């Protein structure tokens, strides 16, 4: 595992709204293939998880519930 502290800026891009940019650490795992976000990062992005199993979430200041997008492997 490799860690690069305070090295990336991320932002949620929805079809009709975007979050603020959040700077965070990058951790590269040799076994994980998906992007994982910590609870701290999710909070900084102002995301509320409505149903993790169904992939439903919303922005903290928005009542519109959104669904997860398809997985992207890099």
C-alpha cells in the first residue's frame, strides 16, 4: 500500500449539481480496484447516504435522492 498525503482534489459531479472541491490523501492499494471514500471525506463533500445497499444518496442541502453510477475500473 502506498500513501501520498494531501495530494488529490476530488469533487462530486452530478448531472445538475457539483460539490465543492475537497483536498485529501491518496492511498493506493494493490488489491482494491474501486475508489473508496472515508467517512470524513464523504462528510466534507456534504453527501448524505440514504441507502448504502441500494446506492442511494443526496447532497446535504438538497432533497433530491440520487443513485450510484456504474462502477469504473482503472
